[in-house]
C-alpha cells in the first residue's frame, strides 16, 4: 500500500506550493489570488490529513525498516516532524480563523510564522517519506484498530 503514503505526501507538498503562491500574491497586493491560494493550501492539507488518518486507523503506520544504528536518529527526527506538523496545523487553523473573521492585523502577524512552520512540516514530511519508502524498505505495518483490539 505504498500508494497512499505517496498520495498523502503529494498533497502536503502541494499545500506548501500553494502557500508559496499565496505569499507571492499577498506581496503583489493581489488579495483575491492570495485567498484562493491559501484556501487551496488548506484543502490540500485537509486531504493529506484525511488520507493519513484513514491509513493510520485502517491500515496502519509503517515502522522504520532501515539499519538499527539509524533508528534512534529516525525516531528523534520523526518526533520533531510530528511536533512541527501538529504546531503547523494548529497555527494554520488559527490563521484561517483570523482571516475569515477579518482580523487582518493579527492574521498578518501570525501568517508568516504559520507559513514557515508549514514549509518545515512539508520538508520534514518528505524526508520521513524518503526514509520509509525510498532509501529503505519499510518495516512492519500495524493498523491502529489491530493494535487496540489485539487482533
């Protein structure tokens, strides 16, 4: 089932591309294009999240299958990515809410921070994908349901 991680990684990268486009548009004072790009980024991130969570619940997550001497470094990197992604998602929701509520002053302050965090999330997410599916063969995959139910 390597296709689902590939698809979800595509959507997280796509969201980062849309954010870059949105940034460019806001610097050009093209606020309508900025809004469209940022909404496209949010939808792309949401599609990623739906695929990722569905896969996690029903199929499972893949453990690191690389050399044992790299597992600790991979785990530390993965934890960093998860913290970054969670922070980015929270910042993203807050940034969108500020925009929808037309609180542009706060939106302008938090937006650039959110974007930088999201770019970091996309880059580290791609690195995790490469480590799990490109450089090394993935380890065991166990679904959350199987782990919980013990079946």
